[in-house]
C-alpha cells in the first residue's frame, strides 16, 4: 500500500510539473523497470545506478548554485569593490553609512545575478537563497584588493593634478585647467580624436547633481565629446539620474586607468 501511495504521489507531481527531480526518477524507474523485466539483473543494476546518479546530482545542487554565484560575483569583483568603497562613508557622528552600498548590492543581484541564475535552472533558489547570494557578493566585494588611497591628495587642487596624472598614464593628453575661467572643467584630456572634460570632487560624502550640471555645461563650452565627474566618494541618486540622461560619466579615480574614448555626450539634453 505504501508503494502504491508513493507511486500515486509521484505521478501527481509529474503531472503537475512541480518537480523535475521526481519526474526524472519516475520515468527512469518506469523505463528502467520495463527493461529489467526483459533483460533481467544487468538492466536492473543499470537502472538503480542511474537513479542513484539523479539523487546525487540533486543533493549536489546547493553547492553548484553557490559556485555559480561566486563565479559571477568574482567576474564583477573589481566594480563591486569600487562601488563598496564609493557608497560607504562615515558621517559627522562617526557612524558608517552603508545605505547606498546596500542598494547597489541588491541592484547587482537583481539585474546581474538573477537572470543568469534563472537561465541555469535555479529559478526556485532566487527567494529562499537570497541571503546566500548577499553573503557571497559581500565577500567578493570586500575581498578584492583595490589600490590604497593613502597616496590620494587631501587638497582639491592637488587632487585635480592627481587625476590628470592618472589619465596621462592611461594614454590621454591631459592638463588641468586654470582655477578661474574653466567653465566647470577641472581637466581637459584628448585621445584618439575624443575630447574629455572632467570635474574632480575630493569629497567625504556622495557628490550631488550640481557637479553633473556643471560638467555637462563645460562639455558644450569646450566642444567635448565626453564629460565625467571623478570623485573618491559616491554619487547621490539625483546625480546618477541626471548623468544617465546627459551621458555624463560618474567615475571613481581608480576608473581612470581603464578609461577609453567613448561615444559623444548627448548635447541635445545638456542644460542650457
């Protein structure tokens, strides 16, 4: 009676499509059992071995899930580490403020991790294993070793020169502008026919959209094809939203080492 009840339950799950593992076990048993009736012991042993392999594969699923998440997170570890550095800061009361980093981390999981996980057959893990994904992404971000910021100048003018030197090392012809009359551009750089205007912000807190407005206007003044705000800190949601509509790049100074000429700034949308 127990065997009959199990069979009925298995058939019900197979018909409902709720369990691929049960489906595989059921049909392997049915087909293998049929072969065993005609071919005897060898077919029976082969069926049992195949059933055992299906069960072991199922039991190994959590490990394979974690390995997949680690591979994806490791692939983006440098950017995650940069964002973690940018979006965390100490407020005036000595508290570590991580709100923006937590939102950035969740955004990465939702937009970069989940589609790949679901495509690999782990859609049922997205909710019950959310905390596992968070922990793995956090470890990947904190484990990646970024260049130390001890060499970063404290002074704003010196920070502009620091960023200009980073661009020069990356192959740009970069020069800081004069303190007055720069029209919102701290650095002018050229490479491969592209002209880049940069505003540098050495801040202790996220940069607002005022810097985006200024460098967007500077791009028009200098006839630039690219515009960027570079900061050691992060950027406010308002700054990110405005940057997305104007084509202004929001960069950490570590990003300058790999900055290449890109598409033109969307001048039609720049503030007048």
